[in-house]
């Protein structure tokens, strides 16, 4: 189970990649997480600009996150690891990839696939109550909540403290 959670957290990290530089860093950090050809091959879809396969998979993964890992998207993501590109040699590397195990895990534990209430990034929750991706986001949200309370009630609170202080002097 610990491996499934770790892989799921890596899947969240993959889904949040925002640049080619971040993708290269992820690829170096987790070399066998997704098939190697995802990083090198371009999409076979009719598109004005060819898209790297990792970005195609990431787009479907982000959609799966929004849809709480629907069965249809889970199957698509699981099969995408074995994709055959027209005009390219068949990738005869049939195996189970870590990302596939993470997709299966989140498909059966969809409550874990969440968006941070503070920053909006995708993350994997350890408990159903988790609503923030990190302690830093939780602390910032808490500070924001206190500021909001103070701006709404601070004047009233300060006024009541002053009146109590004045009564005790008499």
C-alpha cells in the first residue's frame, strides 16, 4: 500500500508538470515511472503543432483527476502505456508501469485524488479530511482565515476589550 501511495503522489507530481524543464527533471528523478517513448515521441493526433506524448497523457490524467478517475479514463490511461504509433516500430516492451499501478490505485480510491483548496494543484490525500497539498498551504490558508475574521470582527472585538478595560479601572 505504501508503494501505491508513493506512486500516486508521483502521478500527482506528473500531472502538475508545467514546462519541458520540469518534465526533464521529473524524468531524471523517476526514470521508469512512465514508458520512455512518452518523452521522445510526438502525438499521432491531427494537430497544428505536434505534441509530446507525455503532454497528451498528462492532459487525460488532469481530466481524470477532475472526474475522480472515472472507469473510462482509467482504462484509457492504463492502455496508453502500450500505445502503438502508426509508422513507428512496435514498442515490444509490454510491462506494468508504476504510473499504471497509481492509476489503478486512484481508480479504486478516488477520494484520494484532490485539488488543494489554497493553490489548486492536484495532490494525493492521506486521509479523507486532507484538503491542502502541504503544510505550507494549510498554514497560509489558516493565516488568510484569521485575517478575514479580523477584518470582519476585529473592530468589534477591540471595542469590547476596551470597554472591559475601562470598567475594571473604575
